[in-house]
C-alpha cells in the first residue's frame, strides 16, 4: 500500500506500471527501469554482468 496523502492510501499495483507477463523472458523490455538494468542481471549472481 502507498500513502497518497493524509487521508488516502492505494495499492502499489494501481500506482505503477508493471512489466507484462513474459516481457523479461522475451528480452522485449519496455519499462524504463527494467530496460536499464535487465541486460546487467545474472541468474547465478547478484554481481552485475559485464
């Protein structure tokens, strides 16, 4: 939940754009935050891929 103001809260799901199902697996990432970092992600480590 995210507090919008002193009297209103909303679910995070309603406030953010999320990736579509399969979008990361297809390497067709359109969300700016995921597009920036997805190519650096590794399945076997938390270290950034080079």
